C-alpha cells in the first residue's frame, strides 16, 4: 500500500539558514510527487511537483527513486516561508492524493 | 477565473444528525475530490466525482456519500454523525484529461460534532 511519511512534525530554522523538509514514500509503481503548502489562514496550495522540475519561491525538490524520497530544500530560509508543508503522491493508476502528516516550518528572524 | 469555494465555513452538529457540505469547483474543472483532515493529520481522501459519477473512494463508510451536479459543483453528505467525524473537510477540483494533475483546494468546512 502507498504511504507518505514526513518524519518532522515541527521544524525551526533561523532566517538565512538552509532548510530541508523530509518526505519519504512507499509505493511500488511510478508515483507523481507534490509539495503543497498552507500559509496561516490560507488554503492549501501547490508549491511544486517533481515532473516540472522547477524552483518555486527558491524551493526545489528532487525525486530520488532509489531512496523513495522527495525532500524539499531551500538554501536560505525567509520569514515568509513559515507555513505548514505537506508532501503528497498520486499513484500512476489513479488521481487521488495521498498526503503525509505535514511539517510545520517556523523561520526565526 | 474563480477559485474553489466551500460552504459553510464552520458548522456544529449533534451526534446522530446528518450534514451536507457544498463545494463549487474552479471554473473549467470537471472533477471534484473530497478530503477529511483531522487535527494534526494530513488530508485523507474520501471520494472523487467525475461527470456526476463516483470515480474512486477511500476508506470511509457508506454513511459518507456525495453528489456532483451538471455544473460540476458537489455535495458531501454525512449521515449518523459520530464524534470522530469532527474535522476539516476539504474540496479539491481538477481537470481530468487536462494533462496537469494539480488539484486546487477550497478553504474547507470545519465540522464539529458534539
């Protein structure tokens, strides 16, 4: 069965420091991986997905099929990055999202 | 372009009652999915509707049911409410066959069962 694991519920970093939010998944097929973000009092919104291989707001994420990971990284954290981050996957055979439990990121000024 | 809207934003119901939550999908989208997000958890897939038919269902009992209308808006109905049904219910719309599998989420309906 598919599963998305985000091992850190809470993560605090100082402004300007690098940040990495971990995401591991288990699925035997070829999933599509996403990062969704929820800023305070806002709705869940897409941050990035692995197939587009883009950088959004300075964040990048590389799909590592060998380690079944899709960690989210940013070299220099900003205060406005403070939010809840969810890793999610879609199986190759469907289009429902399987979400992790989320990581709450706090960037300390 | 209008976004996904859900109503109501908050709701309090008594155990055993029934509730209907509503969702208007984003303009141009033909697929609606519903998710339940309990406190401290990620969203859990309830079911999806495409062309007014259920197109996939998660691990939720039959007392969770839904509808999709010709304009692609949707309802989530929950019968015989239980205390554990207290959660944030999210609606997400997407365009099946559009190439992108991105889903756009509404702001959610916070249901409290007492």
